[in-house]
C-alpha cells in the first residue's frame, strides 16, 4: 500500500486540503491502495488560526504535528525541513517510506523545492 504525506500549516492550506482528504477517503472505500498521513507544520497553532478550520471542514486531526511555531520565513522553512526529515528518517527505520508527497503552498510562499529536498 502506498502512503501519501499531505503537509499543510496555514489557513488557506487547510481549505485546499479538505477536498483532497475527501477524495482519498472515497478512493479508499472503493478499494484504493493509498493511505495518507496528514502532517500539520504547526505554523498556525491556536484554535482560531487552525483548530476551527479542522472542525468546520471536517478535516481529521493531524497524524503528525511538526510544531514549528512562529518565526521568520527562513526560520519556519528551516524548522519544517528539519522536522519533516526526522519524520522521513523514522519512517525508513519502520519501513513506512512516503511514496507520494503533497505540499500545499501559498502566501507566504515557501519554496516547494525545500520540501522536495527533505523528501529525498
């Protein structure tokens, strides 16, 4: 079974990720061969900035929270890369390597290449 890591951390990402989760859940009920993990970067970490979106959009609780918190764009990008790399390395030791990585980006624009490097 292939695993997809869905990574989101900001309000506009939560809105975009809800229909992706719905589609993956529907595919699974039809016998699809994908599992997904929802990974929250932890950029927006309080109820107003994050929790209410999960409730209103029926998004499941994240499987993993990277807990990067506040900081400059560079600090947050670096913290996300380091934390996600640790998740990937732990997965290798548990034979649960991520096969597909979906990163939702938007303002503020964090380079998608950062996540690609961490995923390799």
